[in-house]
C-alpha cells in the first residue's frame, strides 16, 4: 500500500511530467519519431529542475537470480516514475502490460505511458499505479 505522503509526491512528479509533455506536444505537434519527443521532453523537464535518466538499462532477475538479459526503460524521473513513450497511430494493450511489468520488476509505484501521436496530448496519457 502506498502512503498518502508518497502518493502526493508521485502525483507532483507526474503532474510535472504531463505538463512538460503537453508543452513539447504544443511546440512540435504529432507525427514525429518517439526519439524526437524523448529528447525534447528530457530538455523540458531538466529546465524545470526534474532529475531524469534516459534509456535506463536494468538487469532482469528471475526467481531471485540475475540473468544475462536487460530491459530498457525509456525514462525514469526522480528515480521514482517510469515513463514509456510512444508515437503510434493506435495504442495496444501490450504497451500497458509492458509498463506494468516494468513497474513490478523495478518495484516502482507509478508509471506513465505517453503517446505523442494524438491531436490532444492529454488523450494519449495513461497512468498506472503498482500497489
């Protein structure tokens, strides 16, 4: 269970991320590559003072043992919120499952799935809580 204090902190971070993503989308519009939005979102959030890590490589553990495989998070903000970026015509449920799996494997509580290929960015934001 997430404490109220922790939930408030996560909400503040996610509001900052979503606000920055909206700003990037207003400036660039839809239709570009995911990597373009990633770079611009990082720039926008760093200007706002948020700590962000890009293309974070994490080891895969299976039944307590580390494997030789790694998985890659698009973005990790403040070491707490995972953000998976997309620029696709249609969202499919596997993207949400991927985000939830990343949350479980990293023991993080909050993830955002952001699709920039929409007319209004807020319609492309999916928020998921683990725990």
